């Protein structure tokens, strides 16, 4: 190797050292700069994630609040519906009570059959019926139905219509004082049968006289009064 070549190589090496140092310097600056850039973008991503989480949380809270409002509205609607149903049921019950009060007293076919079955064991039992016509319009039709049922059961029936203008509520049965046990059993069967058919009937005080019902229109007051007397009045 000649001296000029050595000088050339030495100079080239120095330049390489200078260029290497410059590259290291530039690389270091670049590393610091890119590191700062990466940290910036990382922070940006973190902030974006936090913002997304916050938005999601706010949306969830809004959804919960909306759900709570909807639940409250549904509860109030259910309460109003329950109150409406209660009012409707109360109105229905009151209407049924009114209809029952206004409906004429009568007998279904089954009630008639059951009443006849109760009364037939006391066939030939005499009974006087006294009808008080002042009051509800079902008095006379009811009296006719009861008279037919008693006759069908074999009882001996006489009927009078009271002319005093007195209003009697419901129906009642009186037994002549001193009547035998058979008459009292027959009267009890009639009371039970009428009440079972929905005809409110009570046991009245015993008859203490042998007087026929007066003033009244009906059969001639001959013979003895029956041991059982049925009074039929207005629907209670």
C-alpha cells in the first residue's frame, strides 16, 4: 500500500466515522421524536376510549332512566286499570242487586218440582192463604203460583184477598194455636221450601182466634179456619 492510498483510506474512514456519528445523532433524534409521537397517539387512543366508555355509560344511564320511567308509567296504568276493574265489578254487583230487587218472585221448574216433593208428604193438609195486594206487582202472580203448587201437592187450599189496604212485606206463615204436630211439620216444610226457592218467608205468631180474614174477598167463611195460614205481601 502506498502512502497516498493510506491517506485516502484514512480520510474515507474519518468521513465514515463522521457519517456514522451523524446517523446515530439523527437516529437518536428520530427515536426520541417517534417515541413522543407514539406516546401522544397512545394518549389520544386512551382518551378516545375513555370518551367512548363515558358515552356508553351515559347511554346506559339514559336507558335505565327511560326504563324506570316506563316501569313507573306501566305501574300507574296497571293501577288505573285495577281501579277501573274494581269500579266495573262494583257497578255490576250493584246492578245485579237492583235487578234482583226488581225481578218478580217466581219459581223455576226445578224449584217447583222440589217444593212439590217437600209438600206431598203432607197431602190433604188444609191451608188458608191471605193475599195483601198493596205493594210490588208480583204479589198476585206469586199467590197464584203458590196456590197451584199447594193444590198439586194435594193440600186443601182456600184463598182470600185482603181489602184493608194494609201493606205487608214478604211472606209469613201462622199456625192456629192448639194445632197438632202434623200441621206444624207441614208449616215448617212450606217455610223451608219457599225460602229454598228464594221466597223470603217467616214464621209468624200463632193464630189465637178462629176468625176468618176480614175484610177480605174470597170463599164464604164457613166451617173452621185452617190450622195453617199463609200471608203473602209485597217483595221485601
